[in-house]
C-alpha cells in the first residue's frame, strides 16, 4: 500500500511538472503566479504545495525533467540513422521544434529570477549535448561524411557557441524568422563547413530530393 501511494504521488508530480512546463513555455515564467499555475492545472494551490515548496522549486523541477526528456530523445535518435548527417538533421528537427515552442522571455526569466535552474540547463547543454555532438562529429569523420582534418572537440565547441548565439543573441537581424528556423539555418551552415566531398554530395542529393517533393 505504501508503495502504491508513493507511485501515485510520483505520477501526480510528473503530471504537474509536465503541465507546468507547457504553461511556462507558452506564457513565460515571470508572468505566471502559483495561483495561475494551480488554476490552469485545475488543482488547489494547497495541493500544488504538497509537491513543490515554491515557484523556484517548480521551475527547477521543470528544468530537470526537460533535460532528462531531451537526452532520452537524443539518445533514441543516436545510432538510428544511416549516417552522421542524417542523425544531426534529425536532432536539429527535434531541437527546432522545441525552440519554436519556447516563449521569448524564458531565458531572460531564468537568468534574472531562477539562476539555479538556468545553471542546470547550461550544465546540461555544455556536458550532455556537447558530448552527443562531439560523438556525432567523430562518427561522421569515421564514415567519411565529415572532413578527416576536423578537431572533434573544437568543432563541437563551435557548434555549442553558435547555439548560444541563437538562444541568447540578437535575432532582430532576422525579424521574419523564428528561433527554430534560425537554429536550423545554423545547423545547415555547420554541416556544410564539416562535410567532406562525400558529405557535400550527400547533402546536395538530400536538397534535390526535398525540392522535388515540394514541386
């Protein structure tokens, strides 16, 4: 019975985190009070506080869950595709979808009001994501789809720096583009910079196939 109670509590917490994350993504973090969260989740604020101590605790739990979810998804992608180019394009499609659903104020809100949660997110990106990208580069070099003269760690660092500019940089130069679209353009640029002759030919064929399917 105690085990069943613990499981029910864990499931309820998971639901609260998932639904709260969706609210923060849609409306931003600062704009929502705990009363707003409870109302949207259709629970009392007293019930909400049985699972989190305050708003900062809720935001931290949402970030933890988001990092775990992202890595699970990326891990499922890894090794599933024919080559490193397909793998990175699949990852970029997933990441782009995430970015297009993020409220513009999210990172400002995290930086100013929830620095611990932001630190967790940055650690996740600069360790887990960096490792995944570095492995993709190493795999692409071994498959001859990326240039053999690449320094995998340095090239992965360049990728992460470019992502930083997408997340925190000034996107006013691309007023008609979403954050996800800017990110995907960055990935295409990055792929062409890494690609070997074989990789460039593969990218050309992919582009031609996409153009033919849209006609």
